[in-house]
C-alpha cells in the first residue's frame, strides 16, 4: 500500500455532495482506504471564466493500485458522477474533478497507450486551491521534484487566488 493525495473539485450542481460522493465511491473500493480529508474550500475558477465557484478538498488515501490503475478509477468515478470532458475547449465547469496530486514520492510522466498521467500534478505548486487543503492533510510532505514542503511551496505562490473555508471536514 502506498500513500497518495487526491484533489477533488466541483462547480456544478450540489458541489459539496459531488465531492462527498466521489470520496465515498473511492473509499468503497477494496483497494483504497481514505486516510484523511481536508475541509472544504470555495475558490474562483482557475484559468477560465465562470460564474460558478468551486468547492475543493484534498484527501489522503492508502492504495494498492498502481498510478495508471488509480487514474482509471478516478476517471470512472468522474464519469459516474456526470463529468463531461471536452478536451478541445480546455478548462470548463464540471460536476467533479479528481486529480492525482502526488503518489508516494513517485515522479511519472506517461503519455502513451491511452494514458495521460503526470505525477506530481504539473501545476500543484501554482494552485492555492490545491495547496491550502494540502496544508491541512500533509504540510510537511516534500514535493518529489521541487524538494520543498507543501508549506514552503505555499509561501512562494506568486498570486494566490481566493480560497475561502467553506465547511468542516467531511470524513
């Protein structure tokens, strides 16, 4: 079993409900155990225009899945919860988004055979909406490429977007 960190976000419909459902579906998988969860945070859309703010959270999981298998599980849950992907239009509103932020201390860059997987998440160090909930669950985690803790990375974010505490922990 390895420790992985997932970023969850929703800006359509019952945003909190979609994040909770995704977490429940992940924890219902025999190969995944939810170890800890952050609080919910409300954030402005990043890199696209929308009137719908996101609810974001981070969960730490223990899993026996390999990274590629975990990606497929996350994408299946996204689809199950109504996520519609439009790769050509870039970022857009979504019922749920599940990103693998970190997988143990692995560095992966795989883009073949139908797999598009980069770990650590390539923009985690730029996104306060991922870093703030990570500060709750693993502030001392060391980014395997940058060799800095989450706390140090957050302190260096150039232009942190608005991240508002939305609710309490949900697990």
